[in-house]
C-alpha cells in the first residue's frame, strides 16, 4: 500500500509542477501578445502595458500557488526536520512573492476600490485633524 501512496503522491507533485509551468507559460504568451498587438498598432499606451503586466501577474500568482502545493505534497510522505525547514522557507518566500504580486495587481487596477479607499481615509484623517485643531 505504501508504494501506491508514494506513486500517487509523486504523480500529484508532477501534476502541480506541470500546471504551474503551463499557467505561467500561458500568462507570458498572453502578456506578450497583448504587448505586441499594442506595439505593432503603434497605439502603445500605458493602459495596454498595464494590461499586459496584469495578465502576467495573475498567471504568476496562480503558478506560485501550484508550486506551493507541490512543495507541500513533496514533504508529506517522509518529512524530516531538514525537509520541513526547507518547505517552510520555500512557502514563506513564495507567499511573500505572491502577496507582493497581488498587492501590485490590486493597486494597478483602476477603480478596484484601493485608491478610492486610501483617498477616503486621507480625507477623513484631514477632516479629523482640522476639527481637532479648531477645538484646541
């Protein structure tokens, strides 16, 4: 029974890595197509460049998630402290990369609420400071 579980685990790891490779490759190709279409039509605007970056960003994020899943599966069969430490380091690095990538994507999308929320908070803060100054 144990060899069957090891084989299934290895297959699942390979599938996760292939999915990551596939998703990242497709994202790169789509981003390149968007960019080249804009460059060849001589309408190269910041909007198309941003759209290209967003397309690649989404793909990288999803690909990183598949790689994290594969790393977790790799450690599940015979974990020792070295493997667990390596897994923890990999997960921390990939999670930080994913977080920064998603934060960049969220601030890049116009009208997603992040910019409006920051502006609203800044306005409330300045109103509060003005009111406090008048009282004091």
